[in-house]
C-alpha cells in the first residue's frame, strides 16, 4: 500500500517512521528531490500513520519548507503527482476556507484514490474525501457523527515529553484517520473505505 504524506517532508530513519519509500518536493517552480523535513510536522504525521499501518510504503510529498503554508497551485500539483504515481491513500493535513479553491480541487481529485483531510475546509468538505476533526478520544479509536470522523489530536507520543508539549491539532486527527483508513483499505476496495469506517465506528458505539 502506497501512502502519500503531503506535508513538510519526512525525516527518513526517524524512530517513529523508519524507511521512506520515496517522494518529491513540489515548489512554485516545479519539482525537486529535497524532501528534508525542516519543520518536523510531516515526520510527526508520518509517525502517527506508521504506528497504525507499519507495513505501508510511505512517500514524502513535500509542499512546506520553512513554514506551514503553500499556494493552491502547489497543493493541487502535489495531489496530481500522488495520483499519477499510483498512491492508494493521500494524507492532506491542511485545508483552505477559500471557496474559490473548490473547483481547483475538484479538477484533480479522482474517485479511486482515498484522501483524508481537515473537516469543514477544502478539500475535506468535498464529497468523497474523508473529513477528520479533533476529539478527545484514545489514539487507537475514532468516532463518526454527521459526516465527520473524529480522532485524537495527538501524534505518536515522544518518551519523556508531556502530551501538552507535543505537536497537536487537526493535522494529527487527519493523520490518525489516515491510519484507520489504511487499515480499512486492506480489507475493502477504495470506494468502500468510507462506508467501512462508518460501520466500524457505529459498531464500537453500540
């Protein structure tokens, strides 16, 4: 299974990540092979995913470098790269509230690739995208209500670091849901992943 982490790169060899199968950096000028994570965010996202699906092939698709901000052209070209290179699942721990960007995302999204993104923002609010939001629940569980999946806002914990001092937020609710989606993708086809996640969430709530 090929999972793209569209973020700030991945520090290959990190204790929580291990090997990285490949990747690309998407810039305003094109592409490069500089997938070094200078922010640590993408590595933490990758670690949360790796914890839940250790056998997956992770790909660093870098769109952030010195700050967690990117232009819409860069984001959509990154998604297009993921699709063209056969990614099964895309983790997009970001979102935009700009309604003008809706059409840009709709142009590149395809139904046979599973994407997880931030609820109530684009592209997470688009049909077919798995929308994730924060809820204070165990990191090995998730919940579902009114079209949104809720997961822990914490990445994999760092020994000796209190949770409140670790990275946290909707980025990691997305990452944790990507891990759950990857687990579901092992048993059902891409078009059935969302329904399978809903089934699992509802079964746990009974």
